[in-house]
C-alpha cells in the first residue's frame, strides 16, 4: 500500500518544489520551422496562343499576414527561403481541353528590377490541372529574386512588391475569337521559415 503511493507522492513534491517562488528559470531559445504558401491568381480570356497576364502582390503585406497567422514577430525570424512552387487551375468549363506552354516570371516592382523566370510549364493540360496542384519546375533566377526579397523584408531593408506574370508562348489547339481560351488559375510558392522562440523553463539544478 505504501509503495503504491510513493512515486505519485515524489512527483507531487518535485512539482511543488519547481513551482515555488524560489524556483530558478532558465531561458531557452527553440528554433521552430514553418512551411507557408503565398499565392497569386490569374484570369485568362485569350484568343491567341501568345499572351501575357500580370498580377502584382504586396509581398511585405503577404509576409506580415503569414507571421501574424503563426503568432511570430519579424524579429523572431532567423531565415526564410523558397523551397517549392506549384500551380492549379481553379475554374475551367470548356467542352475540350487545351495544352499550354510558357513560363511565369517575377520582378521587383519596389526596386524597378528586371523580370526573370520563376517556373516553366510545358504541354500542360488545363483540364488535368483543374483542382489539382501541379508541382512546378523552379528556375534558380526567380528563386534568387524571391529569396533576396525575403531577406530584405526580414532585415527591414525594403518592403518588397512583386509582379508575377504569365508569359505564354504556345497553346494546342490554337485559340481564336470564336474559340476562346478561358480559365482561372493560381500560382503558389512555398516558403521555409525558421524562427527562434524564447521560453523560460524551470531549472531544477
């Protein structure tokens, strides 16, 4: 009977000792990894296989929302980088499919920078991408531009504004004024964020 209550009693005494006013607290910094997506929407209504569709994102506002949703502050962020990209058709109601080929470029609006390729797509079936997230092929130039924008944001060097632009070069079959290519789609990039969170934990020694 006494043995049965010995361990719970010892645990209770330890907990009481640690919770006392004389308990020492040790500050620990934990690194927590977050994976978040930022996305931009495009609307296509095309009568030619060659078309450009730009969309501008206030990247600083978007990143503010990402941090706020995870309850972390900018000063907590140790690093952030782009790790992947994807696209998905969100609305398409044609009676036949289309295959599209082109690229999505990015450029810094806030620094008046030049556009560089972020992802490419080749012979992509619009129907196959409907409500289906398709992994995209990342181009190093576009990744470097977005990573530099992330660094500028974290260090308060700038508030990045990014223009994403669809640069399509080929469609099969070829659209026309009587057979328009009409669909909506979304491009997303995944961001790997490492944040340091300070916690005070009891030091029993």
